[in-house]
C-alpha cells in the first residue's frame, strides 16, 4: 500500500469521525442527508462482500468493518435515535436516490471487469459511491448555510477521493497490469461533483465568513 492510498483512507476515516462527532456531541443531524448516508451504507455492504472470504491484511479487514459499522450506525441514529431524528431535514432531503441505485445497478450489469457476483456488486458500489454525495450537496444547496462540522465532513470526503485518484495514477506507473479503470473513471466523476462545493468552501475560508451555497 502506498502513502497516497493510506492518506486517502485516513481522510475518509476522519470524515466519518467528524460526522459521528457532530451527531453524538450535538444530538443533531441537521444539515446531513439521510439518503446520502443510506447510499454509503449500501456502497460498503456491497463492496465488502469478500470480508469473510478473501483475507488481505489486518488493516484491510479492520477498515472494512469500521466503514460498514459506522455507516450503519449513522443511518440508525438518523432514523431511530429519539433526539437525533427530530433534527433531520426531511423536507430538504428530497433527492430521489432510488433511481440512482437502479441506474448504478443496471450500469454494473453492463460495464464490469468480470461478470461474477462479487465483481458486479463491486462495480455497482464504485458507480454508486461516485454519486452518493449528490443528495448531501443538494440538501446543503437548498438550506444555504453550512455549519462547520458538516462543511469539514464534506471536505474530508472530497479529499479522500482526490487522494485516491493520485493513488491510482501512482499505481498505474508502478504496477504491472493495473486495470481498475472503473474505479478511476468513477473517481474522476465523483471528484468533479465536489468542485463547486470546494470553491465556495475556499472563498469562505479565505474571507473568514460562514460558508453559504447559492440556491
């Protein structure tokens, strides 16, 4: 494992910890899209089907368990926790994510690296992760104001994907037969979706003002 992938993993982990901190410390999920969290839970559950069949390393297994458990915990809190669920912005979180799931599954059936059960669901998880942030970005745009923890959560998620792109470039030039083209293309799409948010986040940081997204 190279330093870029490790840094990407740590950025991803930090984003999850920030979100958990926001929910447990404030007992609020205001500004967080439940639909994005449900999509991420589905991403991890379908990507890591090999958790109990293919052992790579202790680090790999632990990270898989952490991402599955944390995503399910976040969804549970937003749906079931008596205090947290009251702050959920249901009226703003209206993105029809079921159509995204269906489209990604159909695409995975058509475009995959190998037509097997695990590879189709791996491709599905990659496609779905590329667009899973859309409900969150739409919710933030509709609400206008973005609190610090939510903004940092999205920033670290975007940084994770950016670092993974560098990881893929590095692996392409240093490894023989590196062919994860689905992950590379999907990663570029996912990073592009963050571009607008990063621009306004940078403006907010530079001017030391509260982050606001145009409606």
